[in-house]
C-alpha cells in the first residue's frame, strides 16, 4: 500500500535523479520506448510522467539482464 504522501508518478527531472542518470539519457530512453512512461495531453501542454512503481520494476529487470562487472 502507498503512503498518502507518496507520489504515484514523477516528471522527467525527478525521474532522472531517482535513477541516477542524466535527463538527456532519460529523454533518449523515453523517445525509444525503452523506459515506462505516460504521455498526457496534447500540443504544447503535453506532459510526460514516469510511474514510480513501473520505474522500480524496470530497474529490477534491467539489473537482472546486465552482466556483473568487477
């Protein structure tokens, strides 16, 4: 269950910080549909949100697919 103050989704800058990547890398992943995201609205007022739980699951899956480097 989620705490009342826990956000369900974040915007790009916060998502990049949470993941420890640059916003440019996040935008590239988003553009190529490699990371979970939701586009809301249309035109200039369009927003892209990143669902927090989906990001956590994506990161778990990505970390399992990557070889361990010593």
